[in-house]
C-alpha cells in the first residue's frame, strides 16, 4: 500500500509525536570534557567488532552541534525528543562524584528543548556502561545495579526539575542477551548464564533507579522503561513451544518482574540447566515491581520461530547480527525462520500489523498500563541528490511509507481502546548503528559524515507535516 492509499492520520490532542536518538550513536566527543570510556568505546575499537571498524568517536558530532540540532528539531515541530544520557560523561568510572561538564551538557540540552516547547524525554541507560564497571563484572555484578541507582540520583538531582519523562533503561534485552550471550554487542561476552544474570541485575537497576528518581525529582515527572518486544509468529510442528520459550526469554523475563513482581516459572525451568537463579535475592522483586507511568515499546519487525528438527542446518534469522554466540540461553532447539518480505536494509520485515497486535496484546495483558511507542523506523539505502541550485535532497518514499503505515497501526490500536500516549520515530538523524557502524541509515535527517551537513529527507518533511496537522499542541513540561 502506498502512502497515498493510507487512511488519514489523526491523534488525540496530547499525543506526543517526537523522535529519538541515543548518546553514543550521535554525540561523538568521546574524549572530551572528562568523559570516561564506555564498553562501546572499547568494543568498537576492537578490530572486527563493528562494520568497517566504525566507532562513535565522532558520530554525528551532536555534542558540538547542540544548538543547531535543537533548531533542527524545532523546525520539524517535534513535540517531544527522546535522548539518552551517557553515564560515563556523568561519572567517568561509573562511581564517585558527578562531572560538572557532563551534567552541564544535558542541562543545556534540556533547557534548549524547553525553550523550543519540546518535551524532554531522558533515557538514563542506552547501553554505554562505564568500562570501569565492566572491568568489575559489568551487569553480571550486582554492585552495578547499585552504582546505577547512585548515577540515577545524581542525574535526577541535576535535571529532576525539568525532564518530563524518565526512562531508566533502553532495551535491557539487548544489553543482557546481545552483550553477554551472543557477543554481538558490547561487552561482547558469550555466556548464557552471564546473560541471565545480567537480565536480573538490569531489572533490579531499573527498580532502584526509579526509587532514587522519585526521591529527588521536583516536577512530578513520569517514569518508564523501554522494552524491545519480540512479536512472534510460529511455524511448523511444535511452533507453540518455540513461541512460548522465546516469549519467556525475550518478553516475559522483563514484563513479569516489572509489572507483576515475579519471574515466569517456565523461564526458570527452561534455563535450569544454565542457572539456578540464585542471583534473585529476597526483596528484589518488590523493588523491581514499581508502578510505571508509561511502558515504552520499541517495535521494528516480527520474528518467526519453530522447533528445529536437528536435520537441516538450524536457521537463526532472529534479526540480530550473528557473531557466533547465542542470545537464546537454554533454547538451542528453537530456530528462527526467514520472514516474508518486504524487508528494510536491516533485513527486517515490514509488518505494521505486528505493531497493532503488540499494542493490543500488551493492553490485554496489562489493562490500564499506559503505553508509548519509544522507537519505530527503518533503514534504507538513501541517496543524496543535488539540485541545479546546489540544494540537497533525499527522496525516501519507502521510509515515509513505513512510518505512515506504523502510525496508522498505532491509530487503529488507539481506536480499539489502547491507552497509547505517543510515538517517537527512530531516528532523528542518521547515526552509529552499533555493530553495523555507519552502514545503516535510520534518520529522517541525513548526515554526511564527512562534512556533518544535515539534510532533511523527504520523510522529515512529511513527518513535520504530520506533527503540524494531526496532533494538538503539547505543553513541553507535561505537568501543567
Ligand atoms: C534499537 C536501539 C536503537 C537503534 C534501533 C535501530 O534496538 O534501541 O539504538 O539501534 O534499534
């Protein structure tokens, strides 16, 4: 279906239409103003870990272009901006006193957003763990959860009068299973037991951080966490069992402790050969189980699973970079089938119905839980065209279509009664796409990494019109 055939969009008056980025993916300035190294600096500087050996050293140079980038956001009329705070800018070794220059950068960012009527949505952790903490075990070390709580308090004290929405963690699934299980992400460990330990310590870190934030914020903000749900389709004999296993590892390992205060019994049984879950201590689940004002939903594609018959080579099209290790501890019998197209440049299938299903499913499982789409978007092979007058343009009709169809899916979910509060397109600008380096462009704004020139893609112009025409004005403080 082309954009022209899409139904008209319209959203409730206070629906937040925004865009998202993450610190390591855009900021650059890796060595500046006292920032310490993170696991992503170490990982990206290790030969063979990222496409082309790309690193976030310079990225989109956002750290030096803050004001111009804020003006860019304002020119798009964004109602909200989701960014992340780099822990190693605030505490270079993950512990100890705050680095004032690090706090100052984010304070200027928040001020700049509010001055432009853009609601600041801050994520405390989008994967850039201070390397010094990894050296002590990283997320397999319970002490990291407590260090995270201290960091949350420092940031809360500095920005807790102005940030509208706090998100503790972005996609703890990736931090735990890609970081410690498959090895595709920093720190690149390949140990299933470590991955499951990390799952729990990340959940605990969330709970402890919310407690700290609540204690110090003064503007009555909203609290959230962002999860990357795996929307599963089953295929072949035993599909139900494959879906159950992956749903437990990928989805319920987070939603059950966060929203119900328990780990799923089937997850504990499926992984019994790997860990006895002794890292879950008395009182942990109560701390993890905090009321959430918003549950953040990241959605890009669906995943097709089945049970492997042990014959033909096991398929592992799980959408994540295959570097040898497994992000699915305890479930080697599950295989991941190729999805039906069309696909984006990531090889991810385009399936907006999956988003609608996910929202309806979460609404059914957790009635009354407000939801927000914190990421959705697509990478395509963008080309810059230069007009006779020297102007630059990027014609990206596939991305316009992708975003339009997913917004329409969100609208259908709203019409069906889902309490959905907003949508953030990933991403505001092209950036460092983790293991894929700069080879994948998700931005609605194109970045020329040689010159750092920003060019609004057609999708940015289209999104600007959507925001302007189909959503009401939002008070950026979200509190009045
Ligand atoms: C998500 C990440 C985000 C970006 C998109 C494409 O998993 O949260 O940083 O890489 O995928």
